[in-house]
C-alpha cells in the first residue's frame, strides 16, 4: 500500500511544517518615519533549493510607550518579493528568529546554513529570517514590490491615552498556500508616518512547510 494511502496522526504532510515566530525590540518609530513607505521591519527569505509553502501568517503590534495626542494610527503590511538574494539584516534584532519544527522526529530543520553535525540526509532547504531591533531593516536585496498593493495588512486599534494594539491572522483562500520559490520571500513594512513619542513591538508568526 502506498504510504500516502494511510492517514496517521502526526505524519501527514502538514505535520512537516515549521513555525516561525518573531518579535521586534521596542521599535523607535521616529526612526521609521524617514522611509515609512518602504520601512521593512521583518523578512523571510527562501534560500532554496526547494519551494516553501506558507499556510498562514499572523501579524501583531503592542505599544510600549504611548503616542502623543492627535496621532492618526499604526499600520503594517505584508508583501511577497522576488529576486531576494540578500536578507535585510542591518538594524535587525540581535538574536535572529529560528524556524521551529512542529514535529522533530523525522524531518529536517529550516536553518540559515547547513548544519555540519548532520551527517546523513542533511537538510536540503533553508529559510533565513530577520526582524527589526529599534529601527527599519536595511541592506537587503530584492525586487521592490508595489507598496500600494499589500498581500495583507494589520490596522491597529486605538485605545485610550495613545495606546495602539493589533493582532490578525491571514490564511490563503480555498486552502491553497502561498508559494515561495528559491530567492523569493515575504517582507513586512511599516506604512504609516508615526510620532516621535511612540515605541512598540511588532511581531509575526508564519506557518511554513516544505513543498
């Protein structure tokens, strides 16, 4: 009987996925304003050689220092990019996010570089990830998307006393995942001019698996 004819809990193809969770340091939004239309605050790059499928993406924001009175809002957007040959790392959080396997017993990790300790069946596909420290990420190389057409957006809610919070999950329609070929990826960008007083933590969670 073919292996795929048997459904065993924990061994379906979706059990091969990885979770990538990342939270920025306290972003100083005065540092984001200089390039708020292209202010990248997080990035995921498929460095190949295989395709990655993205089943869901979650974005969140939490205020650390409240905004001044009269501020308009906080918004972040997600884009798919191509020609992604260098991960934006300047300005990144000191500890880079690491993809975590949902199941650890029988499939390879997604790690930024080959693991020399793995002798048999070394990982063939790797993902690299970065997220902001206190400012935008720079130094990346990719084909810039149309920043007016995001794949998904997080619009934060305004609370009392200049506090903004937001959390939203996005899943591709009809159960068909977003596909990332080698040297493609996702970037997350701040797209709202912000007051100098506001600081906060941006976060994302990505459910990604080998195609």
